[in-house]
């Protein structure tokens, strides 16, 4: 084989590998883009009304069902969500995320005991959301709540993810 | 007629080359003494085939839509002919596959079969184990009920603990920032397309490697693996004492496999598929999510890791175990194969079984979870129907004490059993505990009234071991 032929072969090899790379990119970019797209869809942070102020009794914590206003059309019941809403006094409300800060299971409010308890790994929180017992690393996450025109409004939010802050 | 069939086959085989393609694989020589210990690999593959067949069947009716999957599952289970049976086969097939992977792995590890030249047989097998577990988890999620929906949240929360990219991973799993329309279809695509494609590929490679290096002969104590001479010795052994895989070696695989498939079918028919929980409505807060049995041990682990170590163990634990398993043969690929000369290998298998087994039992009992619906204490247990002791028992229930503490067998198991607490704690000790809380116990100082506290301690003080009859008589 002459040096020319060798160069030609090397060139053809590189050409084919390069073309394969282009083909992979043509197929791969839309695939990856489509699969990760939902992550960048901004769906939370909308104020929605959860009823009249007078619907809520001072000192009581109740569960409130909300429907995500920006859910996908086929979400059905999965567009629903709930939070624990506590009326602290005449004007102040606290909205607690139902997700345990340990691993996200839905905490239940035991009204007489004044505690939130998690069914999964035994996390317990006081009525103000601070940790009373068990593995949760931080207090229950709170929603933004405001009152306007006699209505209680909450700002929808993402499922709070407890992240590792240090390596 | 017979001549026609034979003739047609000859013609087809000549043009398609079937015999020349698979003949050598079927007839390759295998060790004569590779007997019943060697059936677990083929049993795993058979369980996989069960999964493919029943999975394809279920996909004919299952709809991977967040709003409709639950209804299609109800229809498949309750109305479709064979539907319940197919779901049962798919569930018990998955269980069988996990068990058989475990048995196959333990056997190849104990027999030292992962040593030279079969290191990559082991490593591809470990990848297949990982894929199997991913299939198990994603499969449970496709049973799109309340437990499935909350399991996705738990998975996202765990992924969230990965440093730096945790949040991104969590949202990738959820298909957004909350459970919703995008969540289920992602897991469907992963469970039905991506993972099976990976598994077919790696099963192919795994089998190719089995043919390339041959089935490891059962180990003999004192006969060490030396990479310089092993291949030649193995070749000589096969020529001398080996017999063809088909049918001399394969018949045991067929017998065991048939038994396995019959057991799967019987379980599917008589036990049936896992019952559907409530619908996947995230606003139903009465949920009690538990993973299927093959991940119950991990659920227990998550409840039992000390809080300070959690961040490390939850992420680093699986990574370290995975890397160790993948790299195991590279760390030690020569020398003795016989388990009698590698007692630590028996210890590793036994310890793994004991560890997973005890975690599994812990997960099944989950004593760390509060009992949300304890049976109310009866007057007989309380020992009074009025007065402070009786009122104290009512406080004990209303304040949630009974959710975590046992009294005469009723209640939760999160905290200590208080059946005889009156024997060990004085009244003032009790008040300190209740008001200030303790390790894993909430402080009630802000939420209990003084008279309630007095009643509660009166009730707890009355929890004493019954006096033996003789002493009681002497007392009188």
C-alpha cells in the first residue's frame, strides 16, 4: 500500500466517524431536549384563592385542596394537591407544605395532639411546623399566604426538595 | 409428509444458516459436573422472558396517562379476561427475577466464577442486577395508585440529596416541579423502552461472554486460577470430560425453569396481583406509601440511618456498593475458587442475607411509623370507667401518645412500651418527660393543660405490673 492509499483510508475512516457523530446529534439533540424540557417549564408561583377568610376558624389547622392552575390537560386528579392551612389569628395564616422534609411523604395533622406526623419514617412536627421528632432535617416548608378582598390566597409552589447543601 | 417437512427444513436451514449460526452455541462443551447449582442464570432469563411477554400483553390495554392509568388498571384487574392473571404473572415474575438474580449472583460469587477470565461476565451481571432493580421500582410506579404517586416523590427527594445537581435530578424524575401529567409517561418510557433495550443488549453481551469463556467448572479446593495456564487447562478439561450443553447440560435448566414458571402462574392465579391502593390523587393525605417487598429493606434503611449520616449514606452508600460490586473481580481475579478455601466469601453472602433479611423484617413491621388508627383503650385495659385514671387514658389517646406507645398491646411501636411504666418512672420524672420531650419524643409543655397533665400522669402511674396473687393475699 502506498502512503497515499493509507492517507485516503485514514481520511475515509475519520469521515465515517464524523458523519456518524452528525447523525447521532441530529437524533440525540431533540430527544434530550424533549426529555428534559419539563424541568424548565415554569408552572408554580401563581396566586390562587382558597376561600373566604371567614371559612377558617382561628387556631385551627385544616387541609385545603388546590388544583394546579397550570397543569397539563391530561393531568386529571394528579393536578390536585393539598396543603395544611392554619389560621393563627384574625389576619394571619400559615400554609404548610404537606411534604415531610425527610423524604416527601404526606404528613397528617393530629388536631388534638397538635402534631403533624409522617407515615413513612416517623417524622413528627409541632403545630408551627418545627421538628418535634424523627428524621426530618428541617421544619415543614411554608407557602406564601396573603389575604385580599376577604379571601385567603396562596402561591402555588414546587414540591420542596431537601437538598444536600454541602459535599 | 415427514419427507416434505424434513426437506423444507433442510432448504430453509441451508438458505438461512440457522444450524451453522446457533449450532456451535448449543453444542458447546460444558463441565459434566455443572449440575443444579448452575440453573439460576437461565432461570433469571426465563423470568425476564415472562416479564417481556406479560408486559407486552398488559401494554395492549394499559394507558400511560396520569389521569387514566388508574382506570385502565382497574379495568385490567377486574374486567379484562386474563387481566388479573397477567398482572399477577408480571408481579410474581418480577419477584422471581429479583430472587433468581440474587441466587445466581451468590452462586457465582461463592464458586469464585467471577475470577479470570470471567471478570466481565460478573461486571455485566452487576449492571443487569441494577437494571432489574430499576425495572422493579419503575414497575411499581406504573401501578399508578396513591402509593406509586408518593413513591415518585420519595424517589425525587432522594435524588435531591445528590450534591449540586440534586434539584435538577428531582425535577427530572417528577417531570416538573410537582406530580402531574408529565410524571407517569416518563416512567412508562423508561420502563417499557429504555430499560428493556439496555437489558436486551446486556443480556446479549452476558450470554456472548458465557460462550466466549465457557461455563466455569465447579471449584476444587487447592486448584488455583492462574491466568497464564487457566485457559489451556479449561480447554483440556472440556475435551476430556465436558459434554454438549444441548441437551446434556440444558435439561436441568428446562426442568427448573418449568418449575419456576409453574410457581409464578400458581401464585398469580391463587394470590393474584397486588391490590390497587387509592387513586393517585396527591390531595388525599391519608397515605401510607410502602415499596414492594424487593425494596422494603431499603425503605427500612432510610428510616434507621442516623440523621447526621443520612446525606452521606443515602447517596454514597449505593455508589460505593455499586462500584465495589462492579470492580470486585478486578480486585481479586486469581487464586483459590473453592468456598472452603475462601471462608470470607461465605461470610459475605451470609452477612448480606442476614442484613437484607433483618432490614426487610424491620421494613415489614416499620415500628418507626406512628400507628395512625390505634384501637381505643378499653375500660378493662384502663382499669377504671371514671376518675383521673380514666380521664388520663383519654388524654393519652387524644394527645397522640397512643400513636407511638403501646399500652397492653394496643398502640404504636415508635416509642417505648408504657404498659408497666408506673413501675419504673416516678410522677415527677413523667412530668419532666412529657413537658420537655426527649429523644424522638415531642415536648408537650405548650400544648397540654395542667389538669390534663395531672390526669395523664395519674393514668401512667396506674400502669403497674399486676401483683402476684400470693403477695396480694399477704397484703390483705
